[in-house]
């Protein structure tokens, strides 16, 4: 007997990043590849205390099935936090998800038909392309510049089901959209009749100044807004959320119910116990300080070791540097040589819906020490110099 798979299964591909991470398991490799938060920033003590309180005060309820929408006090906390960012955040429109990655999948399930168009930045988050791709869309890249997608480019994608945006310290490029660009994108999307799906996993990881208000704050009911606890608490919790328009929320909820009934209520209660009294206001600045020092170490190493012709911008937040190599170099083809030399990175081509851009790569700076960053960039620089010779 042979298994006959659905057509959509043919569009499922392994994560480029997770496949590369396997290479970094070799001893001695300096991995600048993974987009993982630094584990030494996880608040283990606070989580342990919160877990004990949940067991003590509501253990049976925490271990029972829970509401599909999410734990009500946590939804109220999320709504208040989003309202402070300028969003119209009614708790009744907050859906707690199993990581923000599930939010992307739910949007795809509810919004995408085979052959329908989905507009994306260029480059864009690889995980979103994977989540949406299973529903057989046609991806269309919006014309952009160093400041992000151009508002005038949205007219060309009118009729797409939505545009997917990461305005804050984007994965992979690290760029952060200006307030002017955000307002212009919201207006252009409204004029084009184009819904917005805005993803914000990195917005709290700013180093120089807080990012402007979300695009969604200027878009009314024309936007879905996604967030996560992965970068500010711990990714192992698999806890995210989405703020959805009233017209869309019921179908997203039904898709959530069909997928997993509800995100683990035990995790939700623990997180609420941790954050409810202002813990993040003390905790997140310590993460920012650590990551900013690592960013500065990578900036100095890049300036010292990368050959002429390489281009990058210094990110003002987030976790990544985006590197453009001299024309003619292929980051994917060079990766085995880099790993053999002792350093790993993520080639940039998979982040482009239309392919190409072989001369780009992404570097993560948050999980390795400044000393390892210096060593890794020196190794990478040597590989690039030899390839350019």
C-alpha cells in the first residue's frame, strides 16, 4: 500500500535554517546562524516561582482543558499592553496562539485559497513563507528600498489577500521602518483595499530608541497584529497572540479550535503570573543591554574583517545583521567552506519569495559571546577573501 499525499504536501519544504543548525553541532563551530534568543537571559527563577504559585493556587484548573480564545486575564494584559502602543486592542479580539508561528498558519488557513496572491517584503521572514506556502498562494514581492517596502508599490499588488509586514528589526534584514513609512504604508494599503498582517516578534528588543507605533495603529480594522513571548521570556513556552478584526476573529478562532483546541492553559497561567506585576519592565532592559553589546561587537568585527565590497546596515534592534556580498559570490555555495573553516551563517536566498539574491547572508549576534563573534567574523572574512581572490 502506498500513501497518497495531498497536493499541498509537495509545497512543504524543510526549514533552511534548521537544516543549517545541524551543521553547527560539530565541535568548535562558531554559529552565527540560528535566530535563537540567548538562553542565559531566560528568567528561570521567576518562572519557577510562578509555576509554584499556579500549582498552589489553581493547579487543577491549570491542568484542565481551557478556553480556545486563551486565558482571560492574560488576554486582558496583552490588550492593555497593545493599547499603550496605540492599537485599538479589545481583549475580545485577542487570540492566544501556540507561538506566533501558529498565528501565521491560522491566517494562511483562513485567508489563502490556491492561486490567490499574497504580498510580501523582499526579503521577508522564511517561517512566514513556509507557513503560507502550504495553502498554495502566489507570492508577489513588493518593490522596496533600504527603508523597507515602498508605499507606491502597493498599488501593483491590489487584489492580494493581504500584505505581510515586519516593521520592527525585521528578520532577516534587521531594518526598522520609520514612522513616516508606516503611516504611508497604512494609507496605501487602505487605498489599494489590501489587508495588513503585521508581525512583531522583535519590537521590544530596541537598543537606541523604541520603534514607532505599529502600522496597525494607523490601519483600523484593516490589520491583523501578531506578537510573541518567545524573545522576551522564553521560546520553549510556545506562547504568542494575535489581535484580529472583528470580522475575521470568529474564523481564526474556529481554525484554532480545529488545530489544537487551545494553547496550553498551564503555560498561559504561568506567563501571566510572571508578567502581571511589571516584571518585563525590569527584565527586558537587561536583555537589551546584553544584545546591544553583542551587536556592537559584531559591527566592529565586520568593519575589521570583511573584504571590500561587502555592504550592511547596523541594526538599531533585533538579532540580525544582513550582509550583501560582492556580486558574483554565492553564500549558499560558500557555506561548506565556511563550516569547514569553523563558522556558520544562513544564506539569504531562501528569504526571497522569488529566489535570487545569492550574494546575501544573515548573521545572528545574540547567542555567542563577543569573543566568539570576533573569531567567527574573522573566519568568515578569510573565507570571503579567498573566494574573491
